[in-house]
């Protein structure tokens, strides 16, 4: 997955879980328009050719992620099993 594919997936997903090769994960977004994220101070991060900038909800900070370390990206809503339009909520969780 390249940088632009990763950004497109994150843009389409909104909040996402990014799993890394070798283990570890972060809950992140590329949507920096929320008042909470805009209120945070941005610390300049090194810009590398294959990195993307995300807001890391798990670490409560901006983070530069090397796309070569990404195993997969999953929408947080799928993991939380949020209901989409026309779908019934399961009665038992």
C-alpha cells in the first residue's frame, strides 16, 4: 500500500484502526477539522517521503506514520459494529 492509497482509505473511513507489521496499532484519523484536534498544538514532525500525518487518538497527538510499516487499516465503525443506515442493531452484544 502506498502513501496515496493509505490516505484515501483513511479519508473514506474517518476514524480508523491502523495495525502495524510486527504488532501494535493506533486509532487515528486524517480529519483535523474537529474542534478538539484543532485546539491541540502541532509539533513539527520530520517529513519523510513515505510518511503520512495522522491524529493519533490513542496517543492524543499528531503522528507521522511510515506507510511501509502499515499492515492494514480498518474503519473503527466496523470494529465497534456501529449501525449503518438500513441495518438493524443486534439485540445481544
